[in-house]
């Protein structure tokens, strides 16, 4: 039987390869909460997608213009299957700045 647990993976403890997408967006402070609320259907769809281990788009607790992005996927293929075209043109136009990176994770363990 193949181990599909993201914490241990098929190669034994700490050898599961996964992707983390993490960073932040900056939008107009007056628009931030509406932007995050409009992303709720995206978050729900991602969390239901095959291979999604975690997905959140949240308002920063300190900076009124900042939106925190966090995604964790079992594989790049699963991420790409979900991602499709990415944010709508309306959402893209509202982003003033983005710093979101893709991290390939080769091992996972308890803190």
C-alpha cells in the first residue's frame, strides 16, 4: 500500500514532495475586506479540489491593505489543474502589488 499521507509520503517519513504558494497582495485599504470576501468561493473550490491540503486568502491583522495568501498542494499537476486561468481581470486590476512565491518542499516533519 502506498502512503499518501502528506506528512510521511511514499518514500517514508519526510520525503513527500509538495508545493506551498505563500505571500501577500496589496490592495486599496477600503477594498481589502470586499476583495477577501469575493475570494470565498475560490477558497471553497480549492479546498474541495483533489490535491489541495490547505488554502487561505485572509485579511492581514495589522496592515489594512494587505491580503495574506497561503496554499499547500500535494503536487504541481494538482495545483495547475485547479489554477486554470488564475484571478479574473477585475481582481488583477485591483491588486496594487503582489509578492507571492512558489516553494517546492522536499521534506516535512513535526515542528
